[in-house]
C-alpha cells in the first residue's frame, strides 16, 4: 500500500487529502462478497439506490461507490417474495438503470451493478427524488404496494436543485431514507432529509472509508425492512400478539386498531391504543379462524399510511393463554391513558368547540374544566364517555382560557391533558394572546 498526502491551496477551500493507492489484490480483499456476512432471508421490501452519477463525482469515486453498494447488498436474498432493488441515476435528467423486478438473484444483480456506467451531467437530486415518487414507488417499475420501502442516497454532498419538498413527499409515503455523504455537504440540509433519528440514518465518510460503515448501514436497512410493518407472533387457538414499529408517542397521536374474522366484516371491532404502545395482545378469539387486522396511526404531526396483516389462529380449545402475557397490553384491559390530543376550534367571542382523542370503552365520562388566565375561577362540564367533543359557552370576549379534559375511567382512575384557547374580540376581532391547540400542561394522572 502506498500512501501520499496533498493539500489544496485554493482560496475557496483548504483541504488535505490522504490518497491510498490500492492493488487489485487489496480491492479483492476489501470487497469480496465471500467475507463473513451471513445471508439474510425472511426479509421483504423494495430498496431504491439513488446513485450520484453527475460530473461532480470522479470516475474513481463512482467505481468505489458501486463496489460499496454490492458489498452492502450481497447478503440479502432477492426475489418477488424477498428484497427487490432498483437504481436511479442523479444527473441532468433522472434515469432508471433497472426496475425493481428485473434482477431477482444475487448473481444477476451483482453483474448489473458492476456494469452501471456514469452518466455525468448536473446534480439534479430533487428531480431524481420526484422521479422516484412518480415512477418507481408508484408501482410502474415493479414496486410492491404492501411491502416496506427504503431509499439509500449516496452523494458527494451537493445538489443543484431543491430536495426538501420531494424528499418529504417520499417520507410521507412511508419511505425510510438513509443518506451516505462522501463529501462535505450541508449537515443541516442532509439531516433534515434523512429519516429520524439522523444519527442512525445519516453517515459522513470519505469514499475510501466506505467499508467502515457497511455493517452499521446494512443493519439499519434490515431493521427498516423487518420492523416497519405490523405483524403477529405467539399465535394460539384464541389469541395472538401484534407488534408494530414505533411511529407515534404519547404526545403525537394514537392508533386505531380494527380486527375481525375475514369472512364476517360486520363483526369487526375497533380499539384505540395509546401512541406510546408498540404491541398488543388480542384475546378471546375463535380457534382456526383467519383474522384481518388494520393498524391506523392517527398522528397530529405526520401522515403514516395504515398497515394490515392477516393472522390465522390455531386449532384447539378457546382460552389458551400466551406465554409472557403479563408483560403485554391485552386488548380487553388497556392501560388507562390520558387524552393524547385536545383541539380547540370554531372560536367566537363567547364560545369555542373542544374535541379530544382517543375515546375508549373503559372511560365512564369526561370532565371539561375551563377558566380564564390568569385567575382561579374554574367551571366544569360533564360529557358522556361515548362522546369526544363539546361546546363551551358563555365566555368573555378576547380572553385566554386554560382547558383541561379529564378521562374518568370505570376503575376510578383519572387521566388529564390541558390546552390553551382564546375567544375572539367582538364579531370580527381576533385574540392574539395565544395560538390555538398549544399544550399548556403535561398529561396528569390521579
């Protein structure tokens, strides 16, 4: 190995670069797929490689990135029931190298990646992202509608056009975004573009050091492909455990869970589960029956598409229990949770509308407490546990109010969440003291 160093004297940048001159034997040792990487099966998803093929990338860097991509992918099993991969070139005009369903074996995919040629041109990453949304992930290029989607963008850190809007549209579709920057780049821009948390989805590394991040990045992609879907485990004759990725939190929303025998749509049940949960045990089910389950994330921050699965219970007697159920949340005994969102709307000089979610069967009633700020005058409205909204009337104009919604459970426990609201000034005026829907008090319990 021959190592040399050189420094740039350009007034626009002062960079020192260590150049490593490799031999064919060294490249074989670095990138041979026979290195200790166990094969990965039982994984299903569509993985899109966004390859910077513009003139800002040298031919040497382009070849190293291709080797890195294959080294990253070779342990996966490819096929219509496993992982499918496609490549889009970033250039003046985005170009698809091959669709998802063209290469369905490791050998043919490896040959295709090695045969990929650099296009040169401008670095129009935004156009490539829009192309990915409209053509590839829409299904026109072999993408499957019911599998996890992952985008890996390898870049030198620069883009000639805006990436923020098209990248957000892809993430809104449920695409998990990983970014590898081999240049300086804009940390804030790339951090916002990558999926969160950025410390596991964004990597800065020199092109000669790409093998250093291969395993960590592959593990992250594997987690995204395996853990980003609703699935069932511990299936018995009368119950099964549902698991799903952490999409929400106690403060950002809740889940609506619909389930029932596939042959009996009229008997479907709906549960509302706190955003803090990522698992649930459904019990008291019929043996040897196929259940259809749909999980709908109700987020007040981002859109998450519904997830679904089908589970068939085993033959046997009703009442078979699950091992370890004491650590899970049974559907028949959901933990008492606070309302996860309180919304203020239709505000006028003398009234406003209050709504909240979720609504649970175990809630006997709701109490809506409200009073002006500052002050210690508080009034209470009682609302039936089956309802999730009410109108607060006889208020003072141009006044800020603290509104607290308390869920009173049949067990006697109570959980609360508060928000600020303000009435308008006269018929046309507007209260400027506070925005609507600003949480004022953390969820409380007693």
